[in-house]
């Protein structure tokens, strides 16, 4: 994905301040975009947590890997700004560990030493963590987190897999090509996206996404391009 467009600072600030939902089919580009967003936010001094139920090595570079709430707590109180959490493989284990680490984050932010920290918690395959009727940690994060400088970033494959709280409370919505039927998209007030279905399914627009950061306006965005890294002034050898 070397060709494309950089994410704007305004776009990244919106994601650091308000909840986000990223939706797209497998290999649509959502995983690359999520990783890129978190790397960019880290460069803006935003603390990030990536909750990784698949134990995906592609995300290992995003931070210190933790596997237990105690390991996570140690990194949290040390103010480690980059953490990857790998929960157990069972459904109950994933749900329990997610609740525990969200509770630990909220408890830490009560301490005045953490007041100035802005944090984004990205949850991959969020549908694996949501029990029918909701999930206490996710409900807490998406309803009161933003006011305390803690925002969620949900990643999933279909709009239909998101629970109502996550969808309604995410002002930032990023949609790649999805498997949701056009009828369902229209039922979620996404008729404008349903009308663009052929555009996003076209191989020529692979990795494009459709997004809003609130206010009712939606935009098409080409594939993201990494921002050039500054490596200091160029030193020339004297002849």
C-alpha cells in the first residue's frame, strides 16, 4: 500500500477523542488501517492498547505483549504507552479479561497522575467479546469513557455484528467493503453506502474506505499511505 493518501492530523485527532468503529471484510484493508492509525496516534503521544484475541503477530510491534491482567496492570502503572493484550482462547476467558483490563484502566485514570493521558483501546473482532445483550466492559467504555479521555476503537467484519451501543456511540465510522446485505445497510440509515456497493467491490478501489467523523457528512478515502519518517538532517561527506 505504498500509493495512497496520508491520514490527516484532524482525522487522527477525531479518533483520539471519540469512539470509532472500523468494519470490513477479510483482506479489505481494515487490519492495515487499524495498525497504521495506532502507530500514528502513538506518534502523537496517545497511549494505545490493542486487544488481540487472534494473537496476530502482525500487531506485535504495537507494544509490550501482556497475557494476564497482572502483567497488564504492571505496564499500566508504569505508564507504558504501547500495550498489546492477548487474552485466553476461550470465549469466557476473552470476555472476562476484557472486562478486567477495562476496569483497570478506568481505576488508573481516577489517579491524578493519569489525568492528562489520552488512551485509545482498540478491540479486534469485537463480536467475539460481546455476549447477547451486551458486555459490561464494552458498555462502560463506549458510554462514559470519552469523557475521561478513554475511547474505544472497534474492529469487525460486518455492521450487523456490532452491538447497538458501539454503533450508536461511535461518531467515527470507517467502512470498507462489507458482506452486509444492502437491505440491512438501508435499515441502519446507510442507504448512501449501499448505493456505493459496486464502487467498493471494484478491484480498482481495493483498500478504499468510506468514513464519517460525525455531523452527517460521509467521504470516500483512498488507501492510506504511511507518513515519511523524519530521520534527522542529511549529512554529506566532504570530498
